């Protein structure tokens, strides 16, 4: 069973993030977008957003062997999707946590590590970091490939947009939203009513992750390094208090 380590992305990670995005899009999204759409998107929408890295709101996930397995994050700015080379205007204005939805941004998983719960792990890290900054609503521009997972995680579809990617091509992006509230057991979705608290069994992950028919990944995914995001230290503490 694979385990992963997450940390906040740094500028030196950018070349590897670009390679991961390329592999993820080509390997996992070919069933939803044409070859021409994918080529255009990789040159425009599916590019690294350096603002996310500068803001410290983007994560990279590594496998046990040190491979970059996934990436993704959130933003307190208005831009909903895209990267440094997108054709649409970037909206860098800051959001108001009391009135606006935090943006869930650019989650990609390498095909080698698909369907191991990593996308759920990155999503949970992004949501929890946003909640710590006062946000209680989330919004994202999902690819067609990601809609099923995000629906399962409590997101609701609002609209579908045609996004230009160059060469006369467009891709369909799905705007999705989710509201949450915080209680003693942790992050909880109003839509699905499912919390992410620790279980009472030892050596079981305190963050609920989808893997097959709901199998949970082991607790050691969060242990052993000071570089882990503070969110994971919070989870680890919660597990010890059970």
C-alpha cells in the first residue's frame, strides 16, 4: 500500500510540477478531451500558477520512493482556474473569507499513482488550510475528469464553461461549489454530512480517503517529518487524543 508525504511547494519544484501536469493530463484526461484540446490546454490553462506557489497555498505530494506523485492547492484570490499562460485574464484580487469562496486549484495526480486516494488527500489538505484562514465555502473549476470525485466529496455543479486554449480549441470546465462548517470532529460538508475525524482503531488514518470501496490509508502517511503542513500535525494530535 502506497503512502504519501505532502509539503508546501517551492519555486524549485516548478520544473517537476510541469512534468507531472503533462503526464497527468495526457494519461488521465484523454477520455474527456481530444488530442488537440489537450495540446492547447497544456500550453495555456494547464500550466503552473506561480502566484499559488508565492502565496504558499500549493502542495506537492511525494511517494515513499521520493517521486513527485501529485500536486494541488487553494487560493485566497479570485482566479478560478488556469496558470501563468492562460488566455483569459488573471484575477489576482484577494477574497473576503466572510463573503467569498476560497478557490480549490490545479489538483493533478500522476497516472502511476491514480486511484490510491491521493487526489482526495490533496483536496482535504487544501480545504483544511482554507478553513484555517476563515473560509467556509469553496469553489473550483473542475475538469470533466474530476467531476465524479468532487461530487463524491460534496461539491455541486453550478455551470459549465467553454474555456479557450488556443488554436481555435476550447475545453469544457465545470464550476463546482461546496459549503462546510467546522465542528469538534473537523471539516464537515453540509452537502454530504461526512466529517474527517480520527477513528478509534490504532494505525488508521484520521483523514478519510477514498481507495477502492472506502479503504483507509495508514496513519504513517502523516508522521516523521517537520516539513509536513501544520494541518497534518493537527490531525496527528487529534489521533493521539482519541
